[in-house]
C-alpha cells in the first residue's frame, strides 16, 4: 500500500506556531552544554564560516561565536531569533541571526566551513531534504556537526509518549530517527567521509517532577500546545504517564529530578 503523502506546508506552519508558543529560550538555555561540546567535537577554528541550522534561541550559534567563528544562526521562528539577538547582545558576541527554513537554506552551495545543529534540524518534516541542504551548503572538506536525541533515551521516549496521544501526521518519519546510526548513514553517508558518532548523555535537572511539568506546560511550545489540545481526562493521563517516565529515569534519590537523556553527537567531513 502506498504511504500517504504528508502536507509539509501545513505541518511546518503547525510546527512554527508551536515553537513560538511558550518561551523556548528558557527551556533551551539548560541545553547549552550540548552546544559547547559539539563545537569542541568539530574542532571549530577562529575565522571559520559557521551556520547553526534551526538555531532556536541561539545556543549553538553563541557557542560558535565564543570560539570566534564567523557565525550565522538560522531558524523559521522569528520570536526565537529575537531572543538569540538579545542573548548575543548581552554577551557582546557577534552572531548574524536570519529567518529561514532548514529545508530550503538561502545560501549558495559550499558556503560554510562548518554546519551545526543541536536538537534542531532533526525536527524538520522532510528529513531527506533537510539532510540534503546540510550537505549542499557545507564546502568539501568542511565539517557537519549534529546533536540528536536517541529513540531510547529520556527525551526520545518523551516524544514518543506525546506522539501516542497526538500522533504525527501520516507519512512523516519520527524526528528521533536522526538519533540512530542507521538513519544518519542513510541521510548523510553518500556525501561525507569520517562519519563519527558518539553516544553522550545530557542530564535534565529540575527542582522536582512538578517543576518539570510546569516547564512542559509553559516553556516548551510543542508540549504546551499538545497538552492544551487534549481534553482534561487525556491531559491527566498524559501527565501521569510523564511522571511515570521521569520516575523510570530519575537518579536523584530525593525529591529533585535528575534525569540523564542520551543523544548522538555526530561529526562528519564533507566529501
């Protein structure tokens, strides 16, 4: 049976609206260490031209600028870009933030020495097209660096849990496929050499599970919108399931939430 074709335009409009909801910059700021580690992994050099794809509020773009890369951050959510500009100004860092689509990057071929994305490009609806754009704009011999949640880690399981209540549009591939070596080789393998994949763990740290639930309900746009879309009974069931998921991963030993979440750190050299 032929797979249904997703309406990518409508999907991206829904995504754009969801990511603009709440205040992702507050949620995303806690992930900053992932961006710093990624810039170290690609051995970013001062003066290199760097593009951070799906930059959000600028974590990886700012990490690049701290290493004196000539950095641009691109995203399709204007409100997040504005927060990135505020952060860059506060830290006196030089970053160009530009509105644009990860599946249609507004740059000529081979424009950048380093192309990065931290839990960003993995959410593009058309995975093949997004991967093709990463390859297209990276110069031969340049580096592509990605950090992607794994399906079996906490963040990956959280996404699947929300998807069980509000399924993905028919025909779309789950974002966490970017967190598997098999899918990465499908998406990038033909255009790169030295594809290095390292499994790392980021630790979510919140005062309590209740504190984390408040973050999901107010800061992280996609989870906020998903919870609002459910009726009260379903919302209660999903909340209980999230509490159970946190309990399964939590290593705090007290009332706090200390939850490791695995991701793949990917560094590839463009052919």
